[in-house]
C-alpha cells in the first residue's frame, strides 16, 4: 500500500503500525503496555483523528481529547513531550493541506475561500494571515508562483501547441 501513499503518509502509517504491533505484543504477553508506548499509540490515534477531521472548523484540543478518551491535560503532555502544542499541530496540518491544494492543478478551479474553508479555517482573512506568516506569500501569490514554476504550466487563454498541427 506504500506505493499509493505520499512519503509523509507512508512514514506516519509505518510509525502507527509499529506502535500498534508493540502494544499488541505487550498485551498478548499479559504485560501492561509501557506508558511511553501507550502514549505514542494515543498520540498517533490523535494525529489520525486530526487528519480525518481537519476540515471541521470546531476541531480543538478539548474535542480531540474527548475523542481520544483521555484528559486534555494528558493529551497536552503527550504533545509537549514531543515539543509540540496541540493547537499548533492542528494549524500546521491545515496550512500544509491548504498549500498542497493551492498547487494541485485539480484544485485550480477552487477559490481561495473554498480552499480555506475546506482546510478548516473559519474565515478567509484568518487563513490568509496565517498562510502568509507561514509561507511568506499570500495564498494567491503562492498559487501564482507555483503555476510559474510548474513545467506543465502555460499562460491562460493560449491553447496547447499540438505537434505537427501548429
């Protein structure tokens, strides 16, 4: 299945798989799952939940903790152990997804507002501000720059030159 996943997704899936195997083996051996492994499994489940619910504008740390069946404090500890804040991780993932959609030719017809809402932002202005802080360009500038650097990009309004006919 790795050939159908992007490198980031394949790495995440591998990590999740290893953590689940370790937890399963520990359980089968009638041993308690080590706290660090249990925390890693919980964190991976939380990240998977975030990925599945990125477009939900109400997704926040308390909702995530409730979905994971752990206290908010415990979930915050798990993220802090890895040098992250839950909210920052959610915003970073939303911005990464939005950036990928901005450069995806299949999404070229979508407005910046639709991309913002589809990535979980409640307003286009908030999205534009966060995006510019992260990438140094507005979403529109980012999209235009990606079109100029793509080898298959050509100016709008000019038909593709068909070899032998033009």
